[in-house]
C-alpha cells in the first residue's frame, strides 16, 4: 500500500500500511516466534524488581550493545528471518541497520511505557524502522515532557513543550499499527516526541514488533 507521511512540529513518520502482505507477515511471525531466544527481563526501580510486561530480544552486530532502563542487553546473533528483513529495509531506506530490538506482546496485557529511543548509543541521524506483525495495537505519541536537547538546539517552529495542547499541532495522538505495517521514525522525532504502547485488556492475540536501529 502507498506510503503515508505523518508530520508534526519536531516529528516525521513514514508509514507503509500492509508493507508485508498477510501471508508473508504470518510466515514471518511464525518463524520469529520459533527462532528468537525470547526472554522476560526484569528491571529494578527504587529497589524493587519488576518483570517487563513483554518478552524481548536484542539482535545486533558484534559490539553494538545498547542499554535502556538500566538493562544492558545481551547481544544475540541475527536469526535468518531477522537478517532477511534487515536486508529488505536496507534496500528500502539506504540505511544499514546494525541492531534490532524485538518485542513480543503475548496479549493485550503486555505493553510498553513512555520513552523516546533517544539513548546516546543510537546514531541520532539515523531513522528507526519499526515492523508490526500480528494483532493490531495503537502506538501513542506525545511531545517529550523534558526533551534532552543538545546544547544550542532551538525547538522546531510550532513545537509546544510539555503536555497538553495549545492548538499548535503538538497534541498527543494515536497511530494504529496493523499486521505487516512498517513505520519509519525519522530524526528529529526522537529528540522531541515520546511513544508508548498502551494496554488493551480485552485483546487476546499476540503481536510482535521489531525496531531496527543504528548504534554508533
Ligand atoms: O511495539 C511497538 O510498536 C513500540 C516498540 C517501541 O517503542 C520500541 O521498541 O522502542
């Protein structure tokens, strides 16, 4: 399906609904479910250990480590299905992604909290390519409450800081992501916006999300 461009002050997303046809998406979901060494990680917040509400895996080239929420991810080698997707995304975008975070939401109780993917390990000039497989879920986006701005960088024209809208086009919004959708989050989105995947308690189906990144 045709590409859609979604723009707000400081945000630029390229969305390909059904980038993968349903049969290919189903084949990949099955392959990744079987070949990825899924783990349920735990993080410690204020001295208490919490299991993440999803399964994850970090695949990357040697040396492309990544740390978030205090977790230093163990690097797994590229699985055949993930390597084939990386190749297809390189042909589409021109970027050689050297790392991949896989998230497996077992049902609608699994989720992801607000974050920006603005960690210093990530190449700020590179996009993040996000592929969704399985059950549809909403990606929620909002302006960063406190942007980590490099010194001297001024806000994009029309950007309103903090939450709540003043009518300037920075209202939080939902982007439904369906089976086979591809989303390219382009710079400077990670500097100015956060995203989250809220719970959907009635949903019983599984969803996988793959975010291809450039570390370094
Ligand atoms: O599951 C999604 O669509 C979001 C994943 C995400 O935010 C991330 O991997 O950083």
